[in-house]
C-alpha cells in the first residue's frame, strides 16, 4: 500500500449542508451531483461503471476497501466517478484475487476520497432533500472559490453524458465464430453485459452512441442492444430516430437502464428526474405477468413516467415490471414488435443475479426472428 496525501476536507451541498472529514488524494475542489448507493460490496464495479460519470458517490456501507482491487472487476477502462465519500477506507486488504488497495487505486486515478463522514446522516439528508450538486474541497470551511465552483456546476438535467463516455471507434467482443451477432450501442456500456452476451453464444460489435441506424443495418445483426449510461435521456436527442428506424425493420431490440428510457422516449413516453434515484443491489421489482419478485441491481436517476396500467403518450408500449418501493416503471415491451427493456441491471456487477435470465429471453427473441 502506498501512502496517501491527506488533509482536513469537507463536502458542501448546494443547500448549505456541510459534512466534514479527511480528504485523501486530489486536493483540488471537485464539484458534481452527489448520490448514494446501498451496495454493501462491489465498490470497484461501482467506481468504474460509466453510469456514475460526473457523480460524487456516497457509500452507505460503513467500510470500503477491505478486499482490495483486482484487474478482473472493473466495468470499464478506468474509474468514472468524480469523487467518493465514505465512513472508513480500509488501510489493509485481504483477498486472494487482490493485486492492490483501493486507496492507491483511486489516488492513481486522481479521484478524491473524503473519509470519516457520517454517511448515515448524509444519506438520510439526500433521501429527504433529494440528490443535489456538491463540492469536495480541502479545509474546514467553504471559501468563496468553493462556493463559486459549486454555483457553476451544471445540473444533471439536460446533460448528454453518453456522448462523453461512449467508445470513439467500434470494436468486437466475444468469439468471432459465435452463431449470433449482436450490435450494442455504447451509451456507457458495462463489461459484464458483454461477458454475458459472450456466454450466450454471441459475438458483439460495440458501436459509438451516435452511429446511424443504416450503418448498423448494413452489418446485418441478429439483434440490437441499447446499453446503460449516464446523464439525462432527454438530452440524447439523436437516439429515438435511430431506434425507430431499427424497429421499422423488425429488428429484435433489448435495452437496459438508459436504453430502457430511450425505448420509452422513442414511442412517446416522457422521462423525469427522480428525487434521489435508485442505486444499489437490493431493489425489489415485481414481474407483472407472473407476480414473481426480483431483487435487482439499479443505478439511475431518471425514470420513464407511467404506472403499472399504462405509459402516458406511449400506447404501443406495455409495462412489464414495477418497483415495489415506489411503483415506478421498471420494464416495458412493445405490443407488436420484438422490443423490450428493463430499468434495472440484469447483468448486476455488483448485485444479485435474479434477473440474469433476461439475456436468455432476448436470445429466444433473436432465434424466433431468424426463423
């Protein structure tokens, strides 16, 4: 373990709430939306998930870092979060897979860590007042410079972050001789999604977020996947026309998280920012057709507007899953076309595997489409 520079630090929220601690790593002021996740483990997957891009993540688990980090668990090419707030950062780690400690990993990625915070109080505040912008800075009191930086921080609403995290060039994943070919739109795709498609007998071509539908159709895929990703779905104005064109060719389409929201927008639904979002690995979802309850992994701050009965403005869509905590729409499908999507993460990483069979469901749709 390498030594970490540390100094008194604090998190200042835009409503004036102040949370003091010890700041490790980057000592420059960091401003971003502040969110919390209830995952008890999987911190490396959380910090490398592109859906957390430009967010300060509060870990509700009282200790993180106890099992270190390793090269197999990242969900992207590097850390994506803007900052980390925790109660305790383990100084020693113990796990046979580990090749380093979390503190050094975040230090190397220039991600600030604010430790020693009463994260229970902070989480209760965010849950009551709603997620909001915040600043991590050194010192014990906010300066004029910190206040100015916080004021200048953009709201998550209206931000197209998918265009920042997407791949710049298409690439292939999986066995080139696999029997099925899936084209995946990268709005912030997680690697475990690609691993599961590989396990399902697919080779995947991952394409940039703004790839025209005609380019994808020229590849003659067996199906199209719309990935998870960060930011406001309404700001991704280029996606609905693409989805509509692909759907017009009866292309099987499967969406996860942001992909779910984009399917909704394509067919007339609206999305809205949630008070504090769903982030964690313990969210109960009911499958309407069967009544079965799934414990799911989630990470989103926007949701498709609707109820179990219908999605206003989108008569072509029917609701397939609802969240048992707040009744929000967690799944939808087209009434006629081979299109379905879910708001939660069936690939988990981290989280439970209750919903993993959805990949098999999509592959069954692909096989039926091929005749």
